[in-house]
C-alpha cells in the first residue's frame, strides 16, 4: 500500500513521457481527428458550465465583498477579482474536466483495451498505444487552457458590470481601474496551471484505462482510480503553486 502511490506516479510519468516522445504522430490525420474530437467533448461541451460558474463568481462574489467593505473597490479588484480569478479559474475548469472527461476517458480506453484483448498485436505496439493516449492528452490539455481563458474573460466582464452597477460608475472607469490593479504574472500563472491540470488529468485517465485486467468488472475500478488520481493531482499541484508563488 505504501508503494502504490509511488508506483502510480511513476506510471503517470512514463505515460506522459511516452506520449511526448511520440508527438510526431500528430502528423497523422486520424490522430489529429481524435484530438479534435477530444477537444470538442472536453472543451466545447463544457463551455456552458464554465461560463455559468465564471459569471456567478464575477458578479455575486464581488457584489457580496463590496457589501462588506463598502466602496473600497480597489481592494475588491485586486484581492477578489485578480486573486480569485487566478486561483478559481484553473481549479474550476480542472474540477469540471475531472467530473466530465476523466471517467469518460478512463472507461473509453479500458473498453478499447478489452475489445482488442490484452495480448493483441495492436496493444503490443507502443506506437499504437500512443495513438490512443496522445490525442486525448493534447485535446484535454488544450481544452483546459482555453476554458481557463473563457472563465477569466467571463468572470472579469461580470465583475466589472456588477461593480459598475453597485458603485454607479461607468464600466470603462471600472475597466481602467481594473487594469491598473492588474499584475501581469497572474495571467500566465493561471493559464499555466490550467495547462498542467489538463495534461495531468488526461494522462492519469489514460494510464488507468490502459492498465486493467482483461475483465469487464475492472472498468469501474479504472474510472474510480482515474477520478481519485486526477483530484489528488490537482490538489497537489495547486498546493505546490501556493507554496512556491507569492500571494
């Protein structure tokens, strides 16, 4: 039991390294098509949930903060909007991806594994296995990055509109103050976290889908392991970021 997390972490790393080494497979039309399908499922279909959550955060949370601190909107802009978006955007998108895509990828890959048979020629070829892993990793990683961007834009727009309504000031004035309170490094940090989250979630889901015993009852175990592993990965990366990056 003590070695299980270590063994899983090594397996995740090996799966990611193998996918990176076989990145040239993206030149194949079928691999690119699979990556686009994953992008559609993980990114496009999840966009309404991300947008709704972003609007709720940008409007409701900022309004509540202003009701407590009064008209000190500079504090709200800097601490709540910038700090909140920096932290919440990648976390929220990661959780949505974990809930929607991680179980789907793990079960899909596990079913493919069972369908072809664990000793089939198609699975003894590492390149064929990468044709399953690589497009899913690329699709989820790009989806996570784009969803973080959408979250930030929607949350910022909702926050500016809400603050303008509460403080009875023009939206453009709020925008100017918002840009003045901005810190440039928070945007790439948020985007970087989203990219790391998406990559890790896809790698973990593919790993557990591939490494199952040739039995149907193993599929739910792969789904659970992928979900738990993805959540643990997101929490660990977020914790490390919080310790390494100043507030």
